[in-house]
C-alpha cells in the first residue's frame, strides 16, 4: 500500500500541523461508501464502538507486561455523548491510543491486501455495492456516512501528554494532522453531523443503537444520565441536576454466557463485530469444554469470502483470549489452513497470559485444542449440509478451499470427503452439487469404482471423449475442472470402501457392468487389429508410449491415455507454470476400431498413412485439453489430407 502523500505542509511549529492527501483508494471508497450505504447509516456506531473495544483489548494485553501503561486508569471503558445544539456526537475510549505515525497510517490509508481488486469489483449499482463494501469492512471511515467533518484526538498509552495528536477531515481529498497536549491516553472521535443526520444526536436513538449492535462487547459502553432532585410535590428543583455515567450495554463476554441465554440476533451481531462483516454468518457453533482441557469456543462460517482468501499467508485465525483477556486477533495455530475461512473466538485457561505466536508453536495444548476445533468445524459443516440450499451457498464460496483438506489433514480425510461436492454427468451442469455419498447410492449394479475425469474447464470435462462408453452404459462420472482437482484426487484414494478411478488413465475397467460376451468381443477385435496397431506405432515412433484399440470410445476416432500412476495433464501444466520442470511423458494412443477415420487409416498406405496417424494423435491431444508442440505441422498435415 502507498502511504498518504503530502499535498501541502504548513509548519506551525507550535503544533506541527500538516495537511496530507488521502490514499487514492480511500477517496474512491469514501465516495462510494457514503452513497451506497446511505440506507444503512446507523452501522457507523457499531464500527466505531468495535474499533474502540479493540483498542481497549490491546491496552489490556500490553499492560500485562507493563502495568504503567494504564497511567493510573485501569477501568477500561467507552463513552458516548452528544450535543444537540452543536449537532455533534463524541465517542471516546481509554484504550491503547495512537501516535502521529499510527494516525497517518491508520486514518490516511487502507492498510489491507486486496484493496485495488476490491475496487475493481464495484459496479456503481448502489444495492450491490453496499453488500461488497460491507464485506470489505469500512471501520473508521463509516463515520462519514453521517458526518460532514470528523475530528480525532488521541494519545498512545505510555507517552508524554505533549505527544497527543489531532486528526481532522471533511472526508473529501485531504486530512490535517497536528500535535496537541492531551492528558488522557486513548482516542476521542467527534462527528459533526450532516443536516440530514440530526436524528442521531438523541439519547434514546444512541442507546437503542448501542443495545442493538454492541450489547455483546465486553468493554462497558457508557452514556451520561442527568437526574434532578424533586420537591415534595414532584417538581424538579432548579440547579439540582446531577450527571452520572450509565452503562448501556450488557458488557459481559458473549461467549462466556450459557447458550440458552444468547439469542440468534446476539450471535449474529457478535459475528459482525469479530469478522468486521456486514452480512450474517451461515452458521455457528458455541461450545464449552471442561475437564483436562478447559476452553470455550465460538466459531462461525461466514456467508461471504474475504478478498484475501486465496492468500495462504494472509491474516486468518480466531480471536484468542486467555481467561477473558484478549491476546491476539488472528491466532492461526488453532485451525488448519483449509478451514481458514472460519472466524470466531477461543477463550482458554490452558495458556499463559504472556503467550506469543512463537510460544504457541511449542505448546502441546495448542495441538490438542486445534484437533478439537478442527473436529468442531467439520461437524458444523456436516450439520450445515443438511440444508442443501445453505450448504450450496457455502460450497460456491469456500469449496475450493475445503478441497485442500484431504492432502493437508489425512486424519480427517473421510470426514472432509463427505463434505466435498462435485459436478457430474448425472445432471451435466457446472454446479458442484453432488456429494460422494449420493454418487455411491446411484452406482450401477456391479460397479466397483467411483469414476472421474479432470480437465481445465467444465466444458472440456463434460465433452471429453473418455466419457463416451460411460454415457453409453449410463455410468455416472464426476466432472472435475477446478485448478486444485488433480491435486485433490491424488490424496483422495477411496470413499465408503470404493476406490477412485480416473477415466483418462490406465486400462479401462468397468468391472461387472460389462458381461463376458462383451469382454470376449473386445478381445477378438483387439486381435483382429494387431497389424494396424503395429503399423501406427511404427509411424508415430517415439511420439507415443503405446498404441492399442479401445472400447472406451463410441463417437471419437481416438483418445490419449496416461499410465495409471502418472501425474495428470492439468497438474503437469500447473507445475510447469510454477517453473518446476517435469520429465516428458509419452501418451498411450487408443483407437476406436469402429470409427470411419480409423477404417480410412487402415486402408491408407505410405505417406498418407503416417499423416493420418499423426492427425489422429494430435486431435486426441487437443480433445484432452493438451497443447501441441508443433501446431503448424498439425495444420499442414490436415490441409494436405483434405486437399489430397
């Protein structure tokens, strides 16, 4: 990410004030957000309270090693007040605070991978963009939905009072940063409300929003409450007003409450706080474990994918607490990579309060909790799978990540396999909706294997010549076309006692689906064509490993097959694209003895025979989705035969 750029700088030596330009992406996002999220303006308060709660959590953690950071004020809190006459709302916390560098980095740029990619996906259609922006998470910037100017006054805990910083902006092209004196550590944000947002400068409105969006936050959210003494007749006594601070939210850790006391709406609201997401989760699992290991987990499956989901080095993991003390935001050690989409909270007694990422890697309790949370995550998906529509939403979003599972987690391979979904010749649609259990249930009598084909695209898989005999016999074949599929199948050897068979590799074995008469007829055909096979092998020389007649084709003249344990074409192309050289593998050419082109080949002599043999080989490679070493030679041969 680029940092904020200097548009102009004015040195007012007393307070070192300078005006800086927003990062380009921030300008675009602010403009889109202000207009797209107009119908859901109230979320600004949830976002600002969420940030303030995180700042309090971070100070509590930092103070474990240095109690002086509290500066004598260890009662962490968030305070909200408003001034109806000035048309402002002020939100403050006594959390960790920011120094000048933090302010410029956090409030002038979006320090997040995938920003440019995110902006490309915005369409200008407000309803659609509102969902995307919510998925991206807008945090602090959401204040500009209701404010035409925001000022932030902050000081990092543990620094001098003279190191306070003020940030001001109207949310257009620039912002101003100045040094100030600030006795209190933490952050204070003042929103100067727009004319059409005055409704928010109201006690009841603000209290309602806190309870709606932030009841689950453990840090108390307080608002001023003014009470007046009354005389014997019940009249207010002038000048007797006393203002106290009243805690508006529940202020207890939601995950520590019994499940029976937490409503679905509260679970959903907490997810939005944890994941910084606007949309509801698909499902969640709240679990308390006692005994040898003591911990509480609250895990969520999101309805949307983050923009950095395929960045295996990106931030992921659960929020880690030790005895309700926040430790870290993205503790990745507690879930495997293939479940990196799961969000949530883990609160445990089994770790020390000063645990670090390095110590987590060495603690044996971490592996035990990881194993238990992995099982919990898979069970959560199994339960979700009972709702076909909901599970399809999950699969369309996260299926390709879950496919990493069988290779990464052999101990849970069967469980993960039952959660996988595939496209299939059963429906011939690109939607990956068929479970392996459904395939096994539909298997033909006498069928011993689960058949599949791998190709670079769905259409290439669906129209593969290798499927011809299977379609003729009514045998279902799984159609695999994701980049990861070849790798997946190299780790998925069996399911429910049935082995997997790639229809484009090795000998074709349909098991007991074929009767003895068919097998005998195939043997006789192979014997009758021995001379043709020998001639083709001589003509193609080193271009092929072997030539044979086949019964797997009904419409195509020929196909290429790889040896059974050889790496597939798709996987080879991925490895080569990654710069990993692989030894060349010669294909096996199989000919359809009943095809007219093969009959013509059989009757040809000399140069025409060789040209036809090469054309059949090249066409078979193309049909397989392969690439020819010399496409021009193929075109030349084809033209020569066509004009002969």
